[in-house]
C-alpha cells in the first residue's frame, strides 16, 4: 500500500471585525469596516486553526482607503 499525500501549510485570511460610522480624512462622513488579517494552519488548503494576528486596519466604505485603527480613537467612531 502506498502512503497518501497530505497537504498542509499556512495562509492568511482577512475577515471583518467591526463596522460603524466615522469621518474619513479623504471623503468625509461615511462608514468603516475594521478588518483583521490572521494566519491559519491549513489542511488540504482549508484554513482550520488560527495561529497569529498579522494586521488590523480600518477600510473606508466610501473610497476604499485603509487607515490605522487609531483613527477611530481620535474621532470617537460609532459602532453598529
């Protein structure tokens, strides 16, 4: 009997964390989407186990610009 191939590794996955209203420096009052990028252990290309947090950022829903999450602290953004 021959051994089967097992495919495993890691990959990053970006997911939405929070949404709300804020004032974008580029386009004005709009909504944001707080995103987190995590590294996952994969088995047969399926992300199974979260390993570590790689990045967090805020994406403007109006102009799609990205900002550091500290922009929400300075504005008192409203979560929805």
